[in-house]
C-alpha cells in the first residue's frame, strides 16, 4: 500500500492520470506478506499478559478500595460459572454508555487466564480500550483474513451469476458450500496463540480448538469477551458488514465450544433477531444457551466517602443512596468530581456541576437531540425505542412493566432467552415477548435527577439549537427514519401543550437570572436581557422586582416531568420542582411546583378574542393546587396560545374576569422581546406568564390528519365513537385543520385504517 500510494503521488505530481491497468501492474509488484506472518508480528510479544497487567492497574486506579465489592457484584462470574459443561453460552450484556459493562468485562478478564477480551472493530480511544489495542488489532485482523477469503471464494463462484447477494448471503453461502468443521480459521488460530495453546498464529480447525477446551478440564471455560458490539452504528470494520461479522464470530465460537459474551448498546435485536434468522446451523444446535444481561444486573454506583460527601452537597443526603442505586455510575462519578460549593443555593450547585459534567460527557458520547427531547416530555416514562440505549441513557425493559424492573445489582436482571417452539426464528424473553419487540424506558427524573440534570445542560440540552427547532425537525422528516425522533413525535396528541411543558422544564434548569432569556430562545425568540432588566423595563419598583424575581426562581426551579400520582415521591424542595401534565383532568393542562405552586393552560386555536381571553384567565387564575395538604390558590400562572386577536387586552381581561391579585404580566409575542406590565387588582402578589408561539409557527399551525401523532388504534376507535369534529376543535386538544382548510369526508375512517395497517405490519413502535 505504501508503494501504491507513492506511485499515485508521483503520477499526480507529474499531472498524469493512472489507468486501471497501471494500478493492477503496481499491485502485482507488491510482495504481500502471508497472513500468518502478519498475525505473528501483531502478537509477537506476550500480548495477553501485558494487557491483563495493564487492565489490572487500570481497575486498581479506577475502583480503588471498591474492587472487592465490584468483583462480588460482577454478574459475569455467576453467569459463566453456572453454564453447564455441555452448553455453549452466547450472552449479550446490553446497557447504555457508562453502566459499567466494560468494567465488568475487564474485571473478569483480569482474573481469568483462559479469557480473551477485545473490541469489535478498530479505532477505539477510551482509556480502558487503549489497554486492549494489541489484542484488538490481532483478532480483528485475523477475522478480516477469514472473511476476505470467504468473500473472495463466493464472488468467484458467483462470477457467472448476475446476483451476488448481500453480506449475510455471502457468509451463508460460504458456510453451506464449504465444510466449516474441516477447514482452518485464522481467528481460532489467533485465539490459540493468545492463550498460549500454540506457538504461531497459523489457522487451525474447529476440531483442534475443541481440543483446547477438553485440555483445561470441566471446571475451566474458555471465554471470549467482545466489547463495543454495535452493528448498525459501527463503521470501523474492514470486511463485509457488521452484522455478518458478528454472525461469523458467534457461529465459529459456538462450533468450537468457546463461550461468547458480547457487550454493547442496541445490539440485542440484531444479534438475536436478524442474525439468528439467517443462521441455519445455530438454529439446529440445541446446546446453545442465549442469555441477556441487562443494566439492572450490573453493579450500582460504588461511591467513596469523598464522592458521597460531594454529592450530598447537591442532593438531600437522606435520599442520596436510593438515587445512586438508580443512576448511571459513570455520570455519578463525573458529577462528584465537579462539585465546587460557592455558598449559593443547593439547586445552583447541581446546575453548575451538571454543565461541567456535560462537557466531559460530550467528549465520549454524542447524545441525540431527538432522544433528549423525548426524555424531557411528560410522557417519557412510557416505553420507547431500544435505540434510545445507544443515543442517550435509557434502560432495556425486559420485564413487560416498569414496576417489575429489578433493583440494580439484582441477579433477576439476567434473563435466559428461548426459541419459539413453533418458529425457531423467534427468540423470546421469559415472559414470552418477542425479542425484536423489546423496548426501552427512561428512569423517571425524580428517581435519577443526576442523569436528567446533565442532559438538561443548564437549559441548553441541544447545544446551539432551540427546542422549537428540534421539534420542527422531529415533525418534519426526522421521525420517518430515526426511531428516537419517532418516540418524541408520537408522545402526545396535543402538540402545543407537550411543547410548552418541555420548554418550561428545559428553561428551568438555566440560571434563575436567565430563565426568561432561555425560555424566549427555546420559543424561537431572542432577548439577551436578564430577569431584572426585563422587570425594570416594566417600571416596577426595586422591591417588586426582587419579589417577582424570587417568584420566578421558586416556581421555575429545576423542574422535572412527572406523571399523575408521582407527586409524593418528589421530595427535593431545595433542589428541584416538578411539572405534571394534567391533560384537563383537573380542568387545567398542567400543575407545577417549585418553592411556589404554578398552573399551566395551553390553547391551540384561532386567535383568541377578548371574551375568550377573559374566560380563560378567569378560570386559570382561580385554579387551586394542593400544598402541604391544603388547597391554595396558585400565585404563578402560565398561559400559552398560538396568538391573541388584535382586540384582546390582557389588562382588561384580568379586571373584567375578577382575577384578584397584584399582577405582574410577562408577555412574549412571536419574534419580539419580553414585555413587562403590572395590573394592581388585589393585595396578593401574583405573576402571569403569557406566551404567544405564533399562528403560523410550525408545527402548531393546522396540519392534515395523517400527520397528527396518535397513541393507538384503540384510542382512535374511542375518539371516533365518542366525539365529533366540533368537540375536538372546542376542546383544543386536537385541531387537525387550519383556518383555510376544510375537513375531508371520512378522514377518521382513513386514519383508523392506516393505523391498523401499520400495526399489523409490525412497524417499529406501532401507532
């Protein structure tokens, strides 16, 4: 390759093109080294011994005094120990980044001499992975030699045919056309050399590899640990595609009676679904034991005294232990290192530490903006696509309901999978669920505020993009090809209500002084002024500015989305508040609580006139919320509308509607800055935040019914039988038509038919 590159540079410098014949001639001159020579060069030293020593030192530095506890909780020991001698183990350890799956693999590798640990593909740069670079290069190169030989021979056999087939076909044809038991494989030869079973890395047969297993005795097992097995997103392999590569590794090791444990994110469906359907030999092998090790089986965050102390400065000490049992260990460890108390409120400490931690997280993991948007929605507790594991910090749901999810470190997190008796293509979980239909879920933010705070990133979760821009992408083309965007798209029927809740939650994680600035930005506006500057523009006295600033800080302080019934579990008065979507169950759209209660109402309809505005404000400001077991009037109200009619006047509506209180009104119109005014109409100091998103702002402008996200066929059937089009428009929850559009005849029938067809077709996520 060096000679070829040199010749091309010379030809380019001379201004001449290089013909295909010339390239072939140059390639023929290259003396390609034999595969065995290459592999011996890559493994000429004690590769495994050096890697094991380096990994041991890494674990001592990382886990320190917690190493013994980590070994005790490592699920791989019990999993491999309990595998019968006549069984072949194929395990998938599937969890999001930072869950500790690689630490478990490294810990097992450091303590067991008959184990090989390497990465799927090339180019990994994380500190632990750098310790394995020599083993990774040697084994991946051996796989490349085997697969290139397979591909070359199949292509030669298919030269007379116009169809060659895809990668899986290539691999399948080769295994069928050639007796894999008698031929020799470089991958097995390299494993033999790394485990000191052979002096060279020359290829060996499956029968020879089986002999190694018999030599070490029934109590010992040869195990291959394969990390970063991410087929779809991974692009660092050289020969064929990622799925056939994984399939090749699985089938070859199964034939040689070598156990395989894969670590990765979002690989379960591909490894145990697509690959299994294509593997005739693996289907006919009754001794293969398929196991899924979920994140719930991994050790929880094992903190040091210093880390626990630092985190107790951010969150209530009495609730910290349950939080650490739920949170991502990597995120908790990084957050504990970034705590720098400065005398401010506990909530500010959490925000500052989370922003610093997010910068470090971005260096190792690219979080999907669509996945983050879904995590901020109130409906985020429901099941979502398995792809969320790769793009964010979701958890795999193998138990059917989240209430059945075991605790972290529980052996119940290890599940034995089985094949369907009637269709061996289908692999099922213990509760009978098709493995291809397994979903994920986000741990509720009140259970894991650490991950939520880091994702919020001080009110800027999407980096330089606003929430409105991300939602417009989701409702445009993104949800058609990105499962994480589809999760966000199909959450709620009321798009405006969902969006305003998301924006309030996100903006609440900004500094209290910049809450209004960040809120305006996520709504598509620009106003660089802080809260005090906006209030002073309204002519408020210094004392009233201070009072209103405190109202904003208390009402909108680190809000998290919750569901109905979860309020008693949210006990972080000094750190966080919550926002609950009521969906009109209490004649309002939302209720929030920081240090002060707040209510939310959203109206997606034509420009609201004076009479309607008076009615809405009268109802909204009379809402009562439960605080300390008593019903009290809310002192903060948020009203979001598409637009107000030119004749509408907020001051007049507050007075006409008998809205008692000394009101400060913060009004934000589309493409304008905040406007502040005061309406004295009673003694109690109150705040009204009025948001106009814009009548022509997408996606809140009327859309055709096919584009409206819905929950299920049953939901549509219920709507069809119990409501009319006029009911929907009056309710404000759905408004499928713009002012200029007319409903088409039978549109409900067509939508039900489409949803039913999509559901039958097994579309990811369903409708």
